[in-house]
């Protein structure tokens, strides 16, 4: 066996350590995890990552076909498609593990969390770096698409169903189509007690803008009511400009008065 021969004992040790960390990180990020047997037997995202650790080593050992066959088996079993050439850091967790696609030249840092339906895709057919690079402690919400050879810095959060096509600086929150930065912090987003999973607690700039518009309309309507009252209590005459000033006349006319 390739990984368990004496000449590859360090490789086997590294693989075992990666497996242990990949399984252990689940308990820090998923409160539904109740025990080791459950995680090992019933978490397709964990299965996909564990099998990728093997297929990635086969890929770099130039066993390309074997690596692709193992990756195809992992996709059939887990519904997670990870190219064996993708570079994935330690303690990578795919929650729910359905419909995730990670391309060949993607690079993922340590302590990254990803939800179902995420795509790390390419935007060119050229044989070059064409998939995203994710820093450490990145969280990608369900259904998000990260496209192209872009870089997401450390501690970035991407909201569900966002489409990110440009670089994102560290410690930012991105939402929307196309993705836009709506929050930036000078400190790490990661909670000291564990990975920050509050990816649903993101500002709503569209809702805030609509709320401001409604408040502004209410204010304009109240001003218009005052003009209408002034018109009703004081009839129109030739001396109106003298009594109230030209500015008041102009405002009354703008508000619908005569």
C-alpha cells in the first residue's frame, strides 16, 4: 500500500492527523453533532473531505486516474464534487454536504466552513489558475457562488446565495448579486469561543434604504398638509405676496396650491 509502506510513514501520519482534525472540528461548528459514530456514519460533508484527503495525495503522487476515480466515487456517495487537485487546509467543514462544487485550482485555508450548494468555480477554459482562493476562517453561506481566480481574505463571510466575482479584503461581509461589501471590521470576525456561524446576522442595506425612503415620504406629506392648511385659512388675494412673502407663495404652488 502506498500510504502505509515504511517510506511513506510520514505521509500516513499526516493523513491520519488531518482526518482527526476534520472530524473533531464538526463538534465545534454543528450543535446537532451528538457523537463520533454519528459524524463518521451520517455526515456526507465529512465523508467528502476525508476522501479528498486521499485523492489529493494520489493526485500529487501522479496517480491522476486513480485520484479522479476516487473523487468520482466520493461525488456519487456524498453529492459533493471536489476535484482531487484542489488544495484544502486543515479543519475544513462542509455542513449538510449537498451540491457543493470545488474546482481544480481552488485553494482553501484553515478553519473554513461551507454550507450546501456552494460553488468555487472558474471563469475561463485556459489551463491556468482559474478558481478562487479562500483565506483562513472564511464562512460561505448556502448557495453562494465564488467565481474566478479571486481572493477572499481571512475572516470573510459570504451571505447565502451571493455571487462573488471580485477580491474581498479580510474581515468583510459580502452579500448580493454581484457580491458587495456591506460590513468591514478591523478585527477578526471569529468568536473567541469558536467559529463564527452567525452568517445570517448580516445588515440589510436595501431594507434600510426603503425604510429611509418611507420616512422621507411621511415627512414630505406632513409638510404638504401644512401648506394646504395655510391655503384654506387665508384666501388668495393680490396682497398675498406682501402678507406671507414670495417664498411662501412659491412653496404653496409647489405643494399644489394656487
